C-alpha cells in the first residue's frame, strides 16, 4: 500500500534525525567527560607521552616530506604567476603568508586526521570490539581516563607542532626552488617575507588555527572509536567517519576562523 | 618500545616543533622588529591620507625611520591626524616636509620625509606643519577630463 511505504519513509527520516541529534548530544557529553578526565592524562604523563609519540613522532616524516613538496610547488607556481605581473620578487611573502595562514594548519590537519586520527579510532574501536574497555571497567579502571584522555591530549599537543613544522618545511622548499633553482635574490626573498608577515596577526593566528584543528580532529577520532559498533565493519566504518568527518571539520572550521581572524584586516 | 626511547623521541619531537614555531616567529614573522628600540612621537595633519594604513613605514630618502602609529580625524578642521613613532636615532628639523607617497603605481602607501634646513629639531610630541596629501588618482583623472572638456568648449 502506498500510504504505508510513505509512513515507513517518514519513520525512517524521523529515526535518522533522532539518531543524529542524540549522537551529537552524546558527542558533546563525551567532550565534557574527556575534559573532566583530562587531569589524569597530565597526572600520568607517561601515557600522554606515549600518545604524542604515536600521533606526533610517527607523523613527522609524512608531515615534513609533504611540507617540503607543497613549498616547492608553491615556489614554482607562485613565481610563475607573480612573474607575469613583474612581481616575482614577492615570492617570499606569497609563500610565507599562504603557508603560515592557511596551508600549514589545514594540510597538516588533513594529514594528521588521516595518519593519526584514523589510527586512534581504529585502536579504540578494536579495544571496544575485543572488550578490553569493558574489562577495564570491571577492574574499576575508567577507560576515559586511561585510554581516551591521553590520546585526546596527545593529539592536541602534537598537532600545532606538526603544523609549525609543515610551514617551516614549506618555506624551506620554496626557498630551495625560488632562490636556489629559479634565482630569486636571497635577501629579497627573506626580506619581503619578514616585511609582509607579522608575528601577531599571521603566525599566532596560524598557531591558533592548528590548536583548534588539533582539538577537533582528536575529539572526533576518540569519539568515533569509543562510539564504534563493536564489529569489524563497525570499526572500519568508524575509521572512515573519522577521516571524512575530521577533514570536513577542519575545512569548515578553517572558513569560520578565517572569517573572524582576517576579515577586513587587509595586507597590513 | 621501552619508556626511555619513547621519552627521547617525544623530547626530540617537541624540541623541533617548538624550534619550528620560533623559526616562524623570528625568521618568517620577524618578531625581532617589535624589539623595544627607543622611539619618539611626531604628529602630522593631512587633508587626505589616501590608502595609508597603520604600521605603514615612514621613510626618509628611502630609509625606514619610523612607522605610522595611529590615524584619526580631527573633528574641528576635518583633517587626518597621523601620529608617527620615530626611531630615536633619527632627528628631523622643524621645517621637514611630510608627504604621502606610493611606491610604484600599485605599491604600498608610505610617508616620505624631506628634511629642511632649520637648525631646530623636532622633539617628542612635535608637529610636522608642512604636509602634502595623498594624490587621489580619481580626482586627478576627473580634473583632467574637466580641463579637457572646458578647453574643448572654449574653442
């Protein structure tokens, strides 16, 4: 009967909406719970250090190599475009601004979401599947304090450092291409960069961005892992959601933060 | 992997990460330019400051000798009052001329100072009385067209 299929469709939409809203509610409650258990992550620094190792140190190579390549491409493309207007000497400021303000935090964040975020989700999800989390609860060990909070803070601490490294490697890559390969004057390259980029509006806003991205990606990663269906498919779906949701969150947050930070600021 | 190795690697990671931030601050963002060099303040009024921005350079003979600190409108004379933070190492005579210039056609707007011959120097809080406003391109074009039209109709 058509009316019953219509009713079923409406019911499905309703159920989906309720599920989405209650998941959002659980995510918010989860965030507060993680914050409340955060002191223990700093109390037992060894746990957090381990997570900084897994999220940060092991991401070093991919971050630094990508930064280098992004910088080298920026150097080539930027010089090509700028030189059409006789502004090839402005390569330094172009590269520096795009890396420090945008590309550093955003690309490092995207790489971080796929490299470290997915690993965190898969790890926590698998712990849930193999009932390690329940076992901890049985032993009166709160998995939020022992497992989730250190991973969250490990990610939050690692992310800004990775973004800064990405920017530095990018600037270095652009220097290699621009100064060493194309032959932009060394002094002009650095001088323009330093004249056009301020520590307060540009570098600090980039760092703030990377901290916000770190919080967002780490929270999504631990939440998806904790919330995963305790099956093989559930963990794989949760890992996918971390990468997709984390990347989208970074890009959307980047827009919002940029609106607040650079609206009407001009070039000064 | 044992604790000591992890600690070592995390230490290395945090050190080079913080090193990267310091590099961004010093080499890219040029934080050193905020160093507290002794400065003094000058004021100058302009009819029109054009596109002058805060922290725009003040140059004498092309050398940066100070920066624009604030711009406000004098509500009585309707002139723009620009206050300049000048490097203490450079002193200018009382009859210095300040003009608002643009480097190149599309370049940044800055204040150019041309020193005069007066033996008395401007002190802290002093006022540059001789100023030249920004050239507003639209007005110039408008004037040019107007002149053309009026000379055409006179014929």
